[in-house]
C-alpha cells in the first residue's frame, strides 16, 4: 500500500500542491488526472523526493519515506517512469533493463516476468534502445522501472506521444503489472484512464477536487476540469 497524507509541495516560493491525499494499493491501477499545470508531475516528484514537501506524510507499506533522499526511496521499492520516457538510446534493450536492476539488493539477472510481460523486448533484446519505436521505448522504460520488482510503480503520462494503436499495448502491460505492485499513473488522456483505472483522483490547481471509481465520477465535472 502506498499513501500520500496531506502533502504540500513547493519549488521555492509558494505551494504548488496543497492538502494532497491519495492511496494506491497493490492490485489496483490508480490514476491521477488533471489538465496541463495542475500539479500531476509535481505529485510524482513529491513521491520520489525531487521536490520539497514541507508538510505531509508519504507512506510506503506503513513506513514514512518523506524524509529519505531520492536514492533511498528508489531502494525502498519505487520505480519511476518520468514524463518523456528516458531510456539510453545507445545501449541495447537488455542493457537498459539491466540498469534497472542496479537499485535492487542481491541483484541476479533479469526476472522471467519481464520478457513474459514485454514479448517485444524479448524479440529485440540486442537492439539499441534508440532504434525502437516510441511505443516500444515506453515499454522499455516501464520494463526498466519494474525489473527490480518495486512495491510501487509510478508512471507520468505513459501515452504521451504514442500512436493510438500502441496505447492499447501499454494498457495491457500496466494491467498485467498491477497484480505484482501498486501502480500510480498520471494521465491526461481520459479514454485511456477510463479503460485501465480502478480508482481515479482528479487534480486542479494542486488540489484533489474529486475521486472515485471511473464509472462513479461526475463526467460533466470531469470534462470541465480537463478542458480549458
Ligand atoms: N521546476 C519548477 N519550478 C517552479 N515551478 C514549477 C516547476 N515545475 C513545475 N512548476 C509549476 O508547478 C505547477 C504544476 O506543474 P506540474 O508540472 O506538476 O503540472 P502537470 O500537471 O504535470 O502538467 P503537464 O500536464 O503539463 O505535465 C505549474 O504551475 C508549473 O508551472
Ligand atoms: Mg506533467
């Protein structure tokens, strides 16, 4: 179980997030939606320790992590796929995934579930990351983040810049992973969210304004929040 409790975040002057509370249990895909600038990425940066959180608690399996440095949080079991998926283009698929294992204690090789979940990466093991398509690079970024079997996977706009036909594949992968770890996704693409989310939080101006299962959300309010 992963939780944010009454978290505030700031880049220096003024609070970008206020009073943000959310839960992301294992077995569920939890989505955080909101328009440009709402504070979605800042929420994920708060989880990782990449932005100051002067108030609030961040809990991973009931342990407070808000005072830990970034690398300690990664070691405690948070896999982060940042917005714009940063893979190493000059390294092979296999090498990229192996880098993800660096965060793990008692390493070992690439676990079997990786190539089972991402068959395309198995096929292209020896290919350079930079030679993959956008959708395949997104899969590689996710594979790298989950190779160390984190307790929590956080994804920042995994569908951004990806062809609609490939988005489905990303959805399948995420749905498969939720049995192994808690998954928290930031998204603006509502159709995708409605398909994969088990629970949604809606953010506006750095606050959560609404939450619920996708089908119980007030669709009118949701559309109004997302468009401007
Ligand atoms: N490094 C920074 N320094 C100062 N302010 C920032 C910084 N990064 C983001 N902000 C501000 O924080 C607010 C929230 O930004 P954030 O990137 O979290 O939004 P977002 O919901 O992820 O938007 P998008 O959908 O465009 O990615 C915005 O007003 C933004 O201008
Ligand atoms: Mg963002």
